C-alpha cells in the first residue's frame, strides 16, 4: 500500500537534497509502472509540505498514460495534477 504521509526525522528534515531525492525515488517507482505498461517511463508526484518539522503529504501520483488512453495530454505531470485537483475538488 502506498502511504500519503511522510515524516522525516529531525536530522534530515532540513536537508532539501535528501528530501527531494526521496520523492524523486518515488517518482521513479511510478515511471517503472509506466514502463511495465508499455508507456514512456516517466512518473510524477504532487507533494505538499505540512510543516517545517519534516512532515509532507503526497497529494497524488501519476505516470505517463498516453499510449494506453490514446490521450496526448496524459503525461505523468498532468495526470498527477488532475488527480490532485480532483482530490481538492478544484
């Protein structure tokens, strides 16, 4: 199961390189899912910082779905943003 809340320990909470790398690795997991389905392997996340103590929320995830949906706009970042927008009812 994919978790939506991520808490970093105090020793890395201020390390933006570590935090960005962590979320990039999750985007790579999404990219691998795209590749598994015969898509261009690109993944994306929409992440919200909850507080300055190292708490974040993954609002949505997405990967390329252009080929499987026959939709030229179904790129990873747009898929993730559409899902985030639906969750926010915006």
